[in-house]
C-alpha cells in the first residue's frame, strides 16, 4: 500500500543520512558569514623636519582619532626619534638616532610640557645652529596639535632644560612658541653674553631676551635678562652685570650708536677690581651690539663703546675716558 506519509518519512531520513555521510567523509559543514572587523579612524597630523635658515618642513603621519592629546604628541615625537635623519627638500631630523628620550608628556590648556630623560647639558647637538634647528623641530611639531600654543622643555622629572654646545648655552625656564624659535627670528637677538676669563664671552639664551619690535626694545630686553639672570651658567662663565649696583634706566638708539642709561646708587657701580670691570663692560658691549649698532652707556657716569669695539670707561670724577679693549678686556 502506497502511504504518502511513509514516503515523506523515508525522504527525510534519506536526506539526513546524506548529510551525515558528507560530514563523516570529510565534507565541511557550512559556516555563518562574519562581519568585517571595524577599522580605526585615523587623523592626519604633521611632524616637522628642520632646514637651515628656512621654515621647517612638514611631514605627514597618521594617529588614532580618538587618542588623547598626550598620546597624539607622543606619537609625533616617536615618529621623529625612530624616523630617518634626512627629510624632503634637503631638510634634516636632529631627533633621529640620538640618545634623547622623552619621558612624561603633560598638557595644561594651551601648554605642553615635554620632560626629557637622562640628558647631560650636551644633548648631542654640535653648535648654536643645531640648537636652533632642534628647538624649531620640537616646538613646531608640538604646536601642530590644534590646542597647543606653548611648549615647556624640562629634564629629569621637571628640572629646567639646559642645552650646552661649544658657542652657546641655553636654559629654558619659560615656555617657547613658534614666534620665539622660528627661522625668521634673528639668532643674535635672543642671546646675552656671559664673561669668561681669558676667553671670548659665551652666548647664553635667557627667557625674554630679544623680545621687542624695535632695536631699543630688543636691547633693553637683553640687558634686563642679564640683570635678572643667573650668576653662573657654566663653571667658567659668569655674569658680572647681575651683581652690579647699577640698574638699567633707559635705552636710546641714534644711527649706529646705542645709549644706555643706568641709575647708580651713591655713585657706586658695585663692580670691584679691573677683571670684574673688564668683564662687566665686555658683557654689556657684546649683548648690546647684537642689533648691529655700536654702543654707549651712560648714567651720569658713562661707558662708551664705539663701533671699533674699544670701550671707554668714563671716570666718575674727571669724566675722562680710560681706554679698555672690549674684545680682550685688557687696558689699552
């Protein structure tokens, strides 16, 4: 008897047997389709390579969009430290292959603080030009982050960063901006000079030195930086201006002559001995003539330095000049 229900049961049993045989004989059971893994959203940002006497060159990299500001900054500097020494259009990377390492990175509103680890005063930079190029790379790279405008350099968990090279020592107690380190800034405007016995004076970058739109403002800012700066920056480089009794009162520029007015309490400059006097005059001369002008100082007692770089120190009583060589500090 042909029973339709029996035929359906037999047909289902046959299909089940075929499926079991397929798996047993090595056939693969179908697997469900999977969704593709989600991609991480990335932002295109920039690091900067230095270029001699020109704007730094931007080089793009990519960082995760949802990362913190500190992580984005670290990614930039990791890219420089592990990147090539040479960049596009003749640019170069002074962070590549050096011993310089960045520890903590912190931010506070528009300020980023970069703490460098285990560095001596010698950061592996050859001269003042290399220091300027290094600072351009660091500051331009950090301020590429949209919210960052200022960059403070520290070392070894918050100590002031000090960078020393053969012709410059730089201490960074205040934040830097692109306006302070850009290639359009005349390097000589931003340094003062410390005296060294028997050697040429040492160029020293001090915060606030060289700020101003006019020659008078720039000279005044450098001399104020000397008065308020440290007494010593290296074992043999000292600042006689800081310890003097005389205080800056005004600066005037007429052609190639700079007149600097000092207030001298009780007619006592507070500069004792011929060596200190020579170093005091030397510091003033070298620091003032960075604006390519010759130099004169007055106070009711006058120190005058003509363009030939010879200093005349006027007597407080006779007002007659005793000639002093600004270059050597020796009486002439």
